[in-house]
C-alpha cells in the first residue's frame, strides 16, 4: 500500500472520473454491475442453513474460536464455481452464537494474500479488538511493507485474537472485514457473517424458536462469465491501489440477490409464526421488503427487534426498508396464508431481477405454540435533556476530489473528529446530501428526529441509521463501555472506502 491519500485522490481524477460521470449529475448514484454469467432461475434452491461455528474449547466464562480466513470455491450458480474469500472458507461466514455475560475469543488467521481486519458490527468492544481499519492482520506469508500514515496502527503478523466481552443485551450482530480502503471489495468477496447474541430476558419470551427462528442474510452480487464475483476494483489483486471504476463510486449493485449465500432461494414453511433475523449485508443496495400476495387485512411483518435487540413493543410493517448493515428482527405469521400458498418476498425498491428476494412455500398446517407478547422488553433510553453537547456532521460528495467526505474532509486515521467523555450523553446531528446509511462503532443510539419525527424504521436501539437526500437526523448517544479510538462512517461500503469515515475518541 505505497500510496498516500492525496495520491489516491489524484489517481481517481486522472482515471477519468470527470469524463465518465454524467456531467448533469452532481453526485454519482449507485449502479448495477451486470452479471456476465447467465442469471440463475429464481426459487429453485432451498434456503441454506448457515453453519454455526464450534468452539475449539470452552471454560466457565468464555468460548474460544479459531478461524482461518482463506480462499475457497463456493457452488452458488449451477455448474460454475465461484472463487470466494471466506471465514473458514465459507460464505456467508459461520454464525457465532454467543451469550450475554460470556466472553468470546476469536482467533483469526489470515491465509489470504492481502491484509484483513475484523469488526463485530453492533458489538460493544474494547478498542484493541474493535477492528480499527488500520489494525491489520497481515497475511501469514507476509506483506510488502505498508505505510498507511497511522502511527497508532496495531499491526499483527498472520493472526490476531479478538476478544468480545458480550457485555450487552441480546441482539443480532454481524462481523465483517474492515481493512482501510478495501472493505468494499473484501466484503463483496465473502468476508461477512452473523453473530447472534442471546440473553435470559429474550429466552423467556414465547417467541418462535428452534427451526422457526431463521436468519436471512441478504446481499447482492454480480457474476463474471467464469462464475467468479464481478466487482469494479481498479486493482483486482487488492494489494496496492484502492478504489473502483469511477462509475461505481456511488455504490456497486449486483443483479443477483443471495439469501444465506444462495440466489433467490425458497423455503418450505408450516402455517405458523416464524422469526426471521434479517441482515442487509449488501455493499450499497437498499431494499424495501414486502410479502406478495398478502391476504386482506394481513401485515407482512411484525417487528420485534432492531440493530440493538428487542423493541419495547412490537411494530407492524406492511413493507420494510432495510439499508446496508441494518438488522430487523421480525415475525411472519404464515397461518394467514392457505396451505399451498407460494409467497414471494419482494423488493419494491427495484423492478428488475433484484425486485425479488426469495419465496416461502406454505406446505403444511401445524399447531403454533408461539406468541408475540405485547410487551417485549424494558428499554431504558437516556434522556435528551442529559445531552452535554450537540455535534454536527455533514456527509456529502466532494466534487473537486470525486470522493465522499464528512464535514468537508476525507478519512484520515491521524485526525480526531470528536472527543466525547466516557459515560456522557451527546446529540449528534447527522445531515446528508444523498442516501447514506450512517454507523457508529461501540455504541447504540436512539433516533430522536429524522427530518421531523423518527421514521417508521427507527424504533428501538440502532447502530445504523438511514438518511435520504437532504435529510437530517438527531441521534441520542451514550458513550459507555470503553475509552479509546473508534470510527463512524457511511455503511455504503463504496462510500466508506472512498473516505466517508471519521474518528472519535472516548476520553
Ligand atoms: Cu459494519 Cu464500521 O462497520
Ligand atoms: Cu454514503
């Protein structure tokens, strides 16, 4: 990585961003990268169950995991191998099942040819395990020396142990790569997986469980003629030059929708309630999910949880907008559909092949022991009047440099943008020029206002909030857990890599 930030910006300019971007458009939109392989037929493949990772050892207060990140082949399209990068060689990565109050130690070995970083998204994690973008794990075989101009970088050779305290309530978290400047292509190649944190409060509820509790990891990908993932990297080796073909700097969209790694799968269900933990693991794609057909008077989803765990009370949604990195924990009641129904999970946000996600086939009736309590949890938000300060962050496209900035500045590991005090509450006022899913590490927050009142998808504890063009949101954040350096950024991964990231330090 022998380049400086200024060189990247110059490179982006020289490579013709100005010429390739339609001049009428102020900001680059996300755009579809068409597959060159034939698209698979929808609803042919059963929804895969993502394997749960097994600890290599346990003791009274911790589970220990050893994972090797390595290249592998996946069978995603029929008749073609897809070369992926995977945690233990699988995509999505194996699910880590954790319990509140019980530590997880994750030892990652890097058998790729490039550095990696691991971040537990939604985790309240000590800074040395949080996966700061320059805290690289270099490949086992070494890597030509990198100068990222970050004197604080903690570089590990070959492997690193991440410790997750799980000192937080039950929630659907996920882990993914976070290497500075290369997060988008590395996640696209397969470096993402689920981390399900459970606790006693949630366990006591009569919600659907066991085979009626199913994670749905949704992401889009494009495929090359040979079956490999197609992605517009300037340097496909991902060794030196970051960035994408300037036409995709608004975000790369795939034309194939994968759920748990399978294209447009189907799932046979009984006519009872199911709990789906939905994660949008896409780089840039936003979805609006809806069931089709929907019987008269039925709702698609009853939301019971958000990024940060259970809501206080369930919320019904006809349609559910979910942006990159968000999680929605929902109940779908298939007793509303006659046995024999084929129910499509549609994506109203796209009209092409990506307009559908998967299909549920209601194949039998069954007795339903589960129910949705009207009160789910006690949620103790901080009080807005306790906020000690308000900080304003503007997320905008910077025309002159063809990149994405926060408060007019590109990401720089050596600049601190905010120094909140430990155990204090602040209001952060986030404003955007365009669609930006905004995420803070370490904390969960409450959306106080979202260009007016909190929006329909803002309920509960959030760690990622979606802002549309020209919107402003006030979020209430309590900085608790650890002192140290963390990032906040746009979770459109192309925006993130092209510098829409900032630092804060809890002091
Ligand atoms: Cu999902 Cu900075 O991360
Ligand atoms: Cu963005």
